[in-house]
């Protein structure tokens, strides 16, 4: 048996079985059949009481839980293995230490408790695109096809084909905004109908040929069906686009697009007096090209000025319009004629007419980090600068948000009486297709990232740091905790000094102004008993102190009875502000959204945020290891034990509901990860994290004595 830790998934058998199960699940097999096949395979080699089968049952239980199809056979066997102590005995035979066995037992209890909490929805089957490759249907450019949508029909038109060497062929389609009745389809002039979106589709992402029917043909000029047609929302389309709920359009018709896109039009020379919104110019500097788009002009104190957005990166060659659509941009600010690049350095690239949507919108309303740019007067030199990614957004995303801000408001909903009067019937509820990008913008928080570096001698005693000696008031009573360690020895032990944060050093990174502006914040934790925070009796195993007046603080020696192994090595700290997003397991605590883990993870990744990593931070969202902790904090502080499933099962439903609502009052104050170096190791469980949580109101009132600690690992 390959075992590398005390965590539930830290064995070869567990990982192998879980992956085997999910591979079969993704192939479309039924959960019950997968479980039966795996058990039959392993029972052919191992007795049911063999320790190897423990991980088989554990992995099956986890996989079934993920699929929302838990079988009594597997659950009962998992319960029997855990409650009988058989798994602990098996690990003891593998010569695990008693300390490790206690960690293993805690993980077993938490694992069993998690199996008692039903998952909200089953894991979606993940299909490898290579397993569902489909050829493009034989559709013709200019043909309009209807397909069924709710009580009517939607229509898409084929605008062209993308044929790129080394890539599969794609069909460029435009989907119209409206839903038509059967009678309307006979009279619609699709040349002048408004598009909802334009995108490129692989064969498997298009609707089945049997579900579409040709209703019209529009003339698409040969030179208008190339990749120069604008892509509004997405570069590559998906099948769900055809059934999505439309909230905005690109405010363009085929005839408008065909009139504005010209392959043969001469490239104009820049003229300060003839600026067109959406004009894009490449600026040659330092052997490369920087690209910017002109939005509008305005007179600033009698001097004409042009407002511009610029693309983040430099290009070795002048990019095509199609290459620019998915690149990142940011607003530069206002140019006057004297600060604008000279004509001989400028090359016309094209015109994005859809940039009209940005013309009169304050960039600060589109993205809060763009506020400084709204008033900036910039110079030619600014076009040579390298713009940070965290200040940039994709052009297509920015335009989409602009259209949504300016979209006409929907007509007021009829009341029930009016509906009955006019014989309206209630429509079937539309499927919720969440816009994860918007949702993430709504729930985004600021986190203060903490980075360690080797401490230098002679630094201020009030500086931010990990370990060493704390700065505390004279006569400070060192916090202690009375508990049993993993060897079964009970003693009153001093808490380890983990960290002190000089709040003046980090106030610039506290974008939401949640922390005090001055003073020291100190964190302590008793390492020898290493409490996990799921027992009300763990209160006191950690402490947080806030000292507002640093002038009254002195550096204090560690207690004489503190063992060397629990003295934290001193590190200096540096900070940075970052956007923070919750882990998928915690998402339901912050918003009501129905989405798959893969989709959410991809959406977060596009924001440049990495989930599930080990790091130190203040504020923001916690990086979860074993599941969300907000509910656990609320339960614990109400005196409810959370170390096994019994407490969850026995809690009345009305109390559960009340706890669930109150859980959102908790926020992360500080997350500290394990440290592992060649010459030093600070380990929380099995490479775990410590999490210090506090209620929002307590944080506002500076009640840091009400912080609750949770340890997660494995």
C-alpha cells in the first residue's frame, strides 16, 4: 500500500479508485454499476477486511457523494471501518506514530461528518472534447436557420468559416437577439435584425442538423465573412449560447456590419481634427508596437483632447483586429495634441465600431481600479509603459459590461390581475445560466498577501514579522492553554507566538478599510496540543491581541517553559493587495448560483486568481483544504461540537437554518500556512493551514478577543 500522509486522499489506493470511478462516470456509466465493478475487481484480490479495502470504500464513498448517489452498502461499510477502529489499527501495523494516528482519527471523523451533509448537486460529467469531435454541418454562408426556443424560435446566420492551419475548421455564426413567432419568421428582414452575439463554433458546439431549419438567405459579401467581423461576447462559441437567456445585444445588424467592415478600404492617416470613435492605431516605439483605441474628444480648458484605451502588451508586428479582441486593455486617459505621438510613428489598424458603447461611460463605473485614469492627462511616453495585468481587462468583457449598463430597461411586469385579465399564462421558468464573470465581480474581496523573507538583524521591534519575540505592553501576561497533547499528557502550556502585523505598514493594502490604521496585531497558537477548532473546548488554544499604541510596547522574551520546537523562527514580511475569490465549496455561502466546479474554477482562473494553494494572507477568502469553515465557526461558538456527524444529525432543522444564515457574518482575518525549508519546519497538521476567523461586527468594533481558530490539513 502506498501511503504518504494521514489525509484521506493521501494513499495510492484512494487516488487510483477515485480516478477510476470518475473516468467511468465521465464515460456515462451509472454510479451503481461503477461501484459494483470496482468492488468486484478488488474483492477478487483482497478480502473485505483487508486494510487496502478501507481506502477502496473511502474513495467510493467520496465519489458517490460527489455524484449525489450514496449507496447504503458503501456508507455502512465506511461507518463500520471508522467506528470499529479498524483503519487506525491498520495504520498502526504500518508503524504510524501515535501522533500521526490521532491526526488520522480526526481526519476520519471529519470525513464521516462530511458524508452526512448532502451535496447540493451532482458533479457534472466531464467530456473530453476529443471524444466528441463532430464535423461541421454542410451549411451555406448567408443562410439563416431557426431553432426552437421556449414558445417561439430563435435564428442564427452563417457568416463564414475560419480555416487556420493546424486547427480544426470553425463556423462563424451570428445569433439574433429576438425570439420570433412562426408567423414572424415569414416576413422578417434579417439583414436589419439586431445580433445578440457573433462567435466561432466547432462542429460539436453547434445545434444538431435535425433541430434547425432554413428560413431565409441574406447576401453576405465575399470580403465580409472573414475573421474581421467583430466578436462581441465570446471568441469561441458554445452550444449553450443558443439557449442562453439574452440580456443585451451588440446593437448591430448584418447590414451595419457589412457596411463598416471593408477589406479593401485604404488605411487613413491620422488627423487630429478627424478622430473617429473606435479608431485603432499602432504606435512604433523601441522596436515594437503598442496599440491604442480612440474613444472620443472633448475640449479641456479650450484645448481639444482625445480619450484613449491602450492594450496591455507590446507586439512584434502590427496585430490584426481579430487578435486584439481577446487581449487586455486599460484606460490611459486624455491626450492633448502636444502630448500625442507624431504621425510618422502611427499606423492605422482598423475601427472597432462596437467601442461606441464605451464612449460616454466613466471607466470607473466599469472597473473600480480604473478611477485614476478618468482624470489623467497622459503623454506619449505612457504608451511605452508595461501595464500590470491586475489593472487590465479584456476588451470584449469591458464592452459587454458597457452594453449591459446602457441596455434599455425591461417593461414593468404585469401584476397578477392584469395577467388574468388579458389571458396570460405563466411561462416555464427559464433555466438559470449564470454569468460567472459578473458574479465574481460582485463577490470579489481584497486580500493582503503576506510573503516571508529571512529576517535581518537590527530591525524595528514594532515591524511586521513571523516568530521571534513579540512587542507587547510591560507586564504582559503570556497566554497559556490547558490541554492534552498527542502523547496523552495534559499540561498548562504557553502559546507559541506566530506573527505580529504593524497595521501602519499594511493600511495602503487594506482597500476595504477593514483593519485599524495603526497599532500591532499579534497572533498566538498552542502547537503541542494542536487543537483543530471543532470542539468548543478548543477555546483558548489561540489568541489575538490588538495594541493600539506601539510606543508603549517592548520586545519580550518567550516563556522559559516553551519547548524549542514550538518557538517560531523569525521572518520579515512584505505585503501586496490582490483580488480574492471564494473556493467552490464556500460559494453557496456568498451567493445563490448554480454552476459546476470546473466552470467556476475556470472563471476564477481567468481572473488571475489561484485557488487551493498554501499561502499566508490577511482578509479576503480562505484557501480551503477540507471544506468551508464559516458554518463551523458559527456552530462552535454556539457550543456545538463539530468533530463528528452526530452533532450535525442531531441539530434541529430550524437551528440549522438559523446557523446557516448567521454563518455569513464570519470573515477571514488571517491565514497562516505551514513553512517547510531545508533547515526549518513549522507544520500545522499535515502541511495544513491555520485560519483565524472573526465576525464582521467584532472586526468593526476591534473585538479581537472573539476570534475563532480552525486548523485544516490533508
